């Protein structure tokens, strides 16, 4: 399953419903490329649990400024429009997966 690229035009609609794993990245960042590969794997593995998306912070500065993203890669997890988790720096596949699963197990409570 492909990781969806978000813009300011579709960001809010995407994070408002369900569990959304957002990878903030820069194309010149080596750690971001590694994180993107992990995100692509998670998009397939967790497709029934969460939506995996990405935001290029250079192209979408409005979003990165709103969420105070100053380092890449940064992962944010949103649940029904609420930011529930932030992870800064390269995260392993296991840490990323467990973070999503933890919030998925909480049901409708955050």
C-alpha cells in the first residue's frame, strides 16, 4: 500500500478520522529515506488499523510550522483529529508499529 503525500489542502481531512501515522520528512535527509522505507512497510502491514501518510516539510511549511516540526524525521500519530504521540528522529519499525498498536488498542479513548 502506498504512503499518501499530504498537503495543506488535504491534511486536516486526513487526520480527522481514525488513526493516522504522519511522517514529516525532507527529501535530502538520509534518516528520512530510511524512515520512509519503514513507513511504506507499515502502510501495508497496518492498513486495516491506521492510515500512513507523509508531509514534506519544505513543500508544506504551513503544516510543519503549525505542528512545530523542527527536526526530521518526525512522526506524529493522530487519533480522530487529536495529536496523541510525537516521535523525533529515526524510529525502528518495531517502535513505530508498537506505537500505532498501542493507540489502536485504546479504542475511542486517548
